[in-house]
């Protein structure tokens, strides 16, 4: 056992939203149950109007009977930067609407909606661009001739840019089967009319979240940049490049547009990062490539005076991501070399934007269990945190003068709601409270932070949630939850699974072991290439710290659960330790070598394992849980989605079959019509069913029959 010592005392992680929800001290209500998901309201896609008078945002509710989500756009009026009145529904409640974006004069809102389309309203490709007048006299939503994609207004409001595939396919096959047969295929068929399979010659033929297989990449046209007058007319194509155009942004004088593109996006052999920044003239076209350094250049944003450009730069996979700034010449090209603003800042910044004065750049970033807004001066000599508290800030938007900002935020006990704040972060006010009503009927446990130092000096952070109705002196089981990634992290945000387990009578421990983001670059890549071997120490030590903090936890009744990489770790820990009495493994990995040939991201394994299986055969084998499956005694529930392209179901089947053959209590739950993101974006009925199966499995093995799996 490694020598460890706690480096922090227990502290409540109830963030600034906690006061909105009763705790066990003042209300002895029931806790969260799986079907409470149907009452949960999700907010997001926040967009404040340039004049700071209105905040638009999306509201997603669950239609339980129809087994679907419904998304609308709502508004909140602001006066003096403060909410005035109640938020109100803006778009038709019988139609889907998403992606609000404002015109520069704050008089028109653009959005994506499938209205008028009889196809599946949930499908992204059925969306069309619509507009609605916000000021008097208002009226019905309308479309602008020539606009055929999400609108990006020029600063003067005279032009709209957008991305689209520029032409219809000339293929002779039916559109729905276009690209099913690779154009470079050698084999032939006797009956093209009867053949409804696929002929694949590319490695990138599937992508998780897209249930259908992808067409050959040479078949569909690439997205290109178009512009049209804001009043409507014939759209003009301004790029004709052999790769997809993305992330378009206007120059302040509207003379030019900047965008990103990867000229090697279809090169399956490279592991290099090769996305660059380009510029194109609004009137003449003729795109110019502006960057040539190794690595990805992403998320360009032009300063208000048009004299500088900020962007994100990552030199190579596994290297640090930094905010950079480069001066612009009068013709819009780079003048001099880019400067790095975050060279000594070890965290991962999000897309940067300029403040209106042009003397600083802002971005969101995850740091030590929280996600907040940060600001770095244009000289790079000072980085400061703008928003505060134990919470996760998302979807930030600021007014044109920068005095007001709006965003969504959640904490451990509250799902996300919309807030407004002053630019310095000193005046936060809630805009929405959609979840207050149903949460008032529940007891939602906060979490306590735990910290420990490993023998080599590494500090690790975790959180512990007590059971609803906790009584000191009683013995309780505990569930260890492990996040995916592995380069992900748990944040101070609302995890419904944790609260459901807390309500069922469990302590819940969740940690950010080495490999997690938000603790610096070296911490994030400390487990590469030793996935499982290195981070096991972190989570197992976390269990010891939790047992020390709460002797009420029964060490003989500890379960483990996780999805994706967390599923791999659940398999790994039950196969390499005897600490766990039950497990639930979701979208897991049993055999890294077989996963390499079936996942949609083999390049991740090339990086993490320092090569493919035939070059690192011993490493792939040594780190695969299936090699040690004969050691597993913990009853294990295996959950997998049938259309998971990230960690395909074969690994779940392999783990289930091995346990079944060995007589370990196990069940395999297969979810149809579901991808790797079932727990976040799956069909409501299936998502709720998954929550109940996790709850009931652990309840059976750790509470009702606690010795059944030993």
C-alpha cells in the first residue's frame, strides 16, 4: 500500500446555486429516482443580443409519451444588465428550434429549425435556416433567399456568410445509397440493383453518433463558404477547396473572412495535426493559407480594430494547447510571428475571443474540477479567473460593449440554468429556474471534496457524496465512479446517476485520477502509455481516503462503475484487484487489440499505446482486461449500445461471455438505436432504463444480497 496523506480537509462543494435547493437538513424528502429524468429541463446555446437587451437560449424538455426530446428557443429581457420580468418562449412550441444567432443590430434572430420539413424533426440534416424579427412589428418566422446554412452576419449587418455543400451529386446511384460502393473498389457485382451492402476501401467509414455508415469521403462534396446580401439574393460561392471549410469569422471592415481547413483531412495515414487558418476576400475570393507551422490552428477571432488575430494552437497530439495572437497587416495577412499568451499556463483553453477594448482575450477552461471564464492580457503577462465558485460554466456569450455576459452554469446539486453577469464577474443574477420546482420535492446530497498525495508527490482530487438520509453509525455500501476519456474529468456539475445511487443508499466516490484534464498537461498525460496500471493507484487510494473519512463505509460492499474508459477501468480493477463486490461496466473495453480494428478512433490508440498492435503487441496484451478475466469474482452488469462505433459492442460481448463461461453472475443489456453517448443523448426511455438497471444491480448485490458475489 503506498504512503498517502490527505492534503485538504473535507469541505462542502455546495456552489452558489445550493441555496435554490433544500438539503437533508431542512427537508426529509425522497432523493432522485431514474424517472425524474422526464422532469429535468436542459438549457444551453446561450446568445446575448449585441445591445445587451435580450438573452436567447434553448430549452430542452422530455416528451415521455413520445420518447423524444423537444427543443425551443426562449428569451429573457434585460434592463441595465439585469433580468426584467420572466423568461418567455420565443419560437413555436410545436416546432423544434436550435442554434440562436443575432444580427448585429439586435433586431433579428436566426435559428435552425426543421419546420416545413416532413422528415424526422430530430435529425440534424432536416434543419433549415429561419429568421424572426425581435422588434416591433414582429411577425412569423421567415427565410432569406440564398441563405442555406447557419448564418454568420458581417459586423455591419450587410452580408451573411454560411457553409454548405455546393452542388448536388452527379452519382448515378440513388441519393440514399450514394458512396456506399467505394469508387476505387476492385471487386464488382453481377447485380447492382440487388446489392444493398457496402464496399469499403477507407478506414474512416463510421463515426460514433452517426448510426449509418459513412459514404466514401470522395463522394460527398466538401463544405464551402458562401456569402449573400443580408436582404437576400443569389448566394456567391467564395471557396472551392478540396477539403471542408469551417469556423468562419469576418474581419471588422467586412472586407475579408477567415476560416479553418485541413488539406490533409482525408489522409488516413498521418497522425499529424494539420488544420490551418485561411483568409478569403469577400469580393474576389482567392483563399490564402496563413499558417504553416506544424500542428492545428483553430478557432480564429479578429480583434475589434482588425489589427490582430487570436487562435488556438496545438503543435502535436499530446502537446499543450495555447492561445496565440498574431498582428495583421492592412491586407489581412499575418505580420510577424504569432505570440503565445498562455505558454506558462498548464491548462487547456477553449476557443478565444477578444474583449471590446482589444487589450485582452477570454476563454473558458476546466481547472481542478470547475469550468470557468478566464482572461489573458494581449501581452500575455497576466491570466485571471473571471467567474468563480464550485461549478461548471458553459455556452458563454457577451454583449457588443462587453459589459454584460450570459452563460449556463450548473453545480453538484443543480442542473444547468442561465445566468447574466457583469464583465468582471461581480454581478451574477439567475435568468432561469426551470428545475427549481421539481427539485424542491427532493433531497439532493451535496458532495465533499477529498484530496490525497501519492508516494511520488502527485496530488489527486475526488469527491464523496453521502447517502440520502445518512445516519452516522450505520454501515453503508459505496460505489466508485470512474469517468471516461481518459483525458476527461469530473466537474462540479449535476450527475444524475450519482444522485440516484445516493438515494438508493450508497456513498458515491468519484475522482479525477492521473489522466484527467484540468490539472495540468503533465498530469493529463501521466498515464500514457500505462492506461490502467498507473491510474489504478489513484482511485484505489481514493477508496482508502474515503474509508478513513467515513468509517461507516463497509469495505466489503464496494462497487465500481464507469463508461467508455471508465468501463475499461471497471473491467481492469475487477480483474486485477479484489476490492470490489459488484460492478457495472458500460461501453467498455476488454481487449485493446480487437478494439483497434473496430473503433472509429484508432488514431487515439496509436498515440496512447505508441503504435498499433503489431508494433506494441506486448503492451496491448498486457493492458487488456481480458487477459486477467479469470480473476474476476464481482457480479458484473454489462451495458452496451448496439450502434456504438467508439467502443463497439463486441468488447462488451467478449467480457460478458467470459464471465458467463466462468460462472460469474452477469447480465448483458443491449440498447438498440443507441450510440456511445447513450447516457447523455440516448432515447429517453432507454436512458431511464439504463439508470434503473444500474441502481437495481448494485442494490441487489450490495444491499439485498451483499455476500452473493463473494
